[in-house]
């Protein structure tokens, strides 16, 4: 079978398309014929800098796959050959709180990834795909969708009428907008691209802010909320945006720290968090139990992920270059269908 592999520190152009043996399932394992794999910013940075992450060469990248069960090992009782499934980002995080063991089971990093024609996973790291979704749509769920779901439902769910600030229009933020629309929450979306903001409005965003046109976007958020601030922030920017997110959230509000897409950090003064009694919580994808919960909601509401572009398997490098350009809206997917 064919698999894309990180074989050096040469970045995206150094990815190699090689041959590997089709895996056999062991006890409790499932072999998946991969039909689609979505890409995340984390996948790009892993390919660009594998050495600092201590990755062995070769390593197959990507955490998100959708396809069908091709073979099952002894002891597998939740799946049968032909089932449509997706991978779980963490092979060993089934339920409960995150742990070191769970973190060490991340696909496309601590463990081999899924950008291959076949992959073998423990049955705890596989979940049935929502029946109404295509493989390309289902492949967007394991990382971006579940991260957004986690940020909006833990430790307490967003309630109807609450306000949520969403930064940017990448995969996580677009999914968060779709989920907030389902929850009846009011959102404020930011971007530097007015066309993308129009698309967020079409998905249900109540207000939009172009942060290039309005550099003090935190003040604009407060103005839109009558000076109160939002109830929750989906903070994907990290160092370069966190200070303004602290300003934009209400007293007693929540900041869900999801990513670090921005550049150099501003100086964050802890007393700003303390004086407003803000809860700052790191979000690292989610458990299989959260995934099942999210899939039930997706199926019940017939929600369809926003897929920006689909690339053929042979053009995987082009997909990562497009990710670096940051021109996409929603998710980009690599198709393995012939």
C-alpha cells in the first residue's frame, strides 16, 4: 500500500510517497481502508518541524481519517467489515479527563498517522461515522470538530442566548459557529477577510468584525455586548490575541485556549485574569465519549461540515502548502478514492 511519510526535516516538499505492507489486525484491532484524510494546522507544523517533536523517521502524518473497516482482529465486538468509520485523534482517550497516557496516543505524532491507504487502530480509537456524511465530510470530525465541541460543552455547555467570540475562520472556528447555531448561542466572529465573514454570517454569526479594519476588536466586542463582554471565547490565536480575548470576555467568563496560530506573545498580566475571575482552560481535542456525543448531535441535526477543497492523494503536498497560505475557509481534505 502507499503512504505519505515524513522522512527528514525538509518540510512539506520533503514528504515522501512510499510503500508499506498492508497491516494485519491484532487482538482488539481494526484495519481501516482510508478513503479520506483531512488536514489540521497541527499536521502542517509536525511536517515542518519533526525534529523538535522527537519524531522517528519515517512517520506517517495526519490524525483524521474516514473510510471503511477492511478487517477485524479477535476480540472486536463493536465493528464489522464494511462499517463506515473515522479515526479518533487519541487512540487511548476513551472517556474521563485527559491523561499522560492518552496524550501519548495521539495519531500523526506520538503514534503513526493515517495518511495511508490502510491503517490499523485499536477499536478504542475508531468510531462509527454519521451516516449522512460523505467520507470527505466525516474525515473532518476527529480533530477540528471535536475540539470545537469540547470547547463549547465543557466544563459546562454553552446555553441558548449566551454570547461566544470566535476568532478566525479555520476548521475549529467554523465548526464552533455551526454548533453555536444549533445551541442557540449568539456569536461574534472575527477575520481579516470580509468574504469569509460573510460566510460566517451565512452560518449564523450574529455579528462580525474585521480585525484589520478594527485593530481594537476587543473594544468592538464589548460595544456589541453593551460593555459586558462575551460569555465564552474560542481562543485559537494564542500569544498574539490572548490579551484582547481577556479584555473581551465578561467578568466570570471562560476562555477556551485551543491554538497558538499567532506570532510573538504580548505580556499577559495574571491579575487581569484574577480581577475578572476568568476561567482559562486548555483544550486538546477530546475523548471518544465526547466524539460519540458530538456525532449524535451531528446526526440529529443533519449538520454538514464545511469542506473548502479536496486534493487527490498524489497531491498531498499541495494541500499542506495551501494550509500554510491560510486562504481556506473550513476544512481541507485529501481524498484516497481512485
